[in-house]
C-alpha cells in the first residue's frame, strides 16, 4: 500500500523500519513480521514509530555472502572442513540450512556500568557467548550472554551520544520483555562497519533461518512479474520456472552448478530477464538473432552520442538558462544542501551496498556539487565542478577530461559506465519517510 500511495517503483528494497528515538535504536522489519504485533510491544507514550524507506542491504546476504562473512570471523568447526576453501565452507553451511559459528572481538558495556570492555565473542546455535579468558573456547571460560530467539537486534544510531560507545558501529540486543528504558539492553560495539554487518547478518540467519530465504524468494518472484512496458529498448520478461530445488543459501535463477560465491560477477534475476526489442514498426518484436541484437545496441549507442553532441551544440543562452541549470533539482537522487555527516548517515540507513549514491550541493565550494557513493561499505565523496569554455557550461569530476552538459547526463553516464568511480551508480538514496 505504501509503495502505491507514494507512486514508488515496486522493488524489494522498500522496508518498514522500527525506530525508538529515545533509545537511539532502529531495525528493519522482516517481510513476515506482523506490524501490529511489533507495535503492540511498544511502551505507551514513547516516541517510537515506523519509517518507510529504502534498505538496499536487506537481502544482500543472499547475493554476496562471501564478502559479508570475513574469513577471520568464521570458525571452521569441523576438522573435515579445514581443507575446504572459505567460499565453499560458507556455501556448505548455507546449503545445509545451518549457520557457521561467527567469532570475533566486541566491546561490551556491562549492566549498570559505563565502562566498555573488550571480549572475544562466539555466536552459536545455542546463543551468544563471550570468553572470560582471552580467545579461549573452553566451556569453562565461556560466559552465556544472550538468547536470540527471545530478542531483536537493533542498530545503535547515536551510540557515542547516548551510550558512550568507543566507535560509531554499535548494536544492541533487546529482549522482548524489555519494553521501555535502557535497563535490560545488551549493548555491543564493533571495531568497523564490516564487522558489525557480519554480526547483524549472522544474528538474522540464526534467528529466522529458512524463513529469511523464503522472504527473499517471494521478493524475487514479485520482481519477475511483467512491469508496464514503455518505449525502451529492453523489456523485462519473467524467467521460466525451474523444477530443480534451490538450496536456501543460493539465489534463485542460476543453474545448480553455479555458486553465488564464485568470483565471477553474478547478474540479478531482472538483468537475466532483459531481452532486446525492436519498436521501429507498428508493433514491437523480440530480436532473437544475436548479430542483430549487437547491431541494435550499436545503433542505440550511436544515437545516444548524437543526442549528447546536440546538447553540447546548443547556444550558450539555452544551456545557461535557469531551467537547464536547475533541472537536476527535479531528480530523486538530488538532495540539495545537506552536510557530509548527514549524507553518510542517510546512505548508512539505506544500506551500505556498492553503488548506493546521491548528489548534493557542496558546502565548501558554493558553485560545486558532490557525488557521494558507497563502495566496500564506505561512503566516498567526489567533487563535481562547473566550468565554462567558449560560452558553454559543462560539469566534470576529472579536471575536464570527461565533460557533461548537466548533472543528469553525468549520473546517467555513470549508471552505465564506471568512469573514474570505483563502481557504477546502482541505487539512489530516496527522501521518502512516512
């Protein structure tokens, strides 16, 4: 209903986020959770609420689990697994419906105290433990810490301000029985974003298991439904149903011999469903001949170049008109004058996935803009400067080596080509919050 009311594109990135502002906690609801049941557990009079926004990392677990679980944080418990490659070990765990034991150092704030201490934690099927003696896993040294089945896992959004966390990568285990106040919250803090992401993903796997993968399958099935067909060169066609069973750790679509952990890049279901179409006649037709598909692609690329040349050949008065100079303000990826800190928080809340981006006005350069892009779970910022040559205005990120007539052209180019960026622009941050 929210997608329809906001006229948003229907994809599986939209999510309901539960916010507890007085506790600085937030989490993304899983697709199978009941909103009414979640809300019924809120304390009366608290400033808790739901926010409708993008979360591009929602199902990243089933797309890039090799990078999600660093090798140093995954324990090869069985002697027989020690000869297996790391990616094969993870895939073996996922295919068998179980989870690897995740281990690593975390900062812990003990109950009733403000001092943070560093302990070695282990996440197992039976719960979360920490060692009272270094990295020892001897049962005598393992202290039981939390049961995930009776708790929810939250991100801590302002940890240093509210809880004095040593880093900004805090998270919290909140038992169901804790309705209000900080008493009973189990506060933890990672050393970096990759570590926190790994722990959070492992918590979700341990708690929901197969249900989490069913949610992902249902989301992918909704994407495969035929969308409205416009005058574009590529049209989405639903893939043929597969009769072979799919292991719950692997994305649906590729053959059984293909592993989602292979080093070669995997195409999404929507990418695999694209076919070439010819709209030159009265009715559209599917182009089946591979050589004709290549010819059509080259012709379209040439048409794009001609359109670009035409834009550059416009008179300077047209290019510098108020309308053309401000046309980017109508785009959903443009966020106006927001600070670098707010940008990093916004991208972090919508998922630290490669290719998440937005464009904003530069605070240091009054005439410039900044492209903020997420890559390897870090937000990087690229300055876009306007320049004028022979009366023509253009924008560049590389001292004029690559020039664009406006910001829209710059974004469209980098959605297709990486250019000087570490990755292509894939998902733009939205401002929708209800």
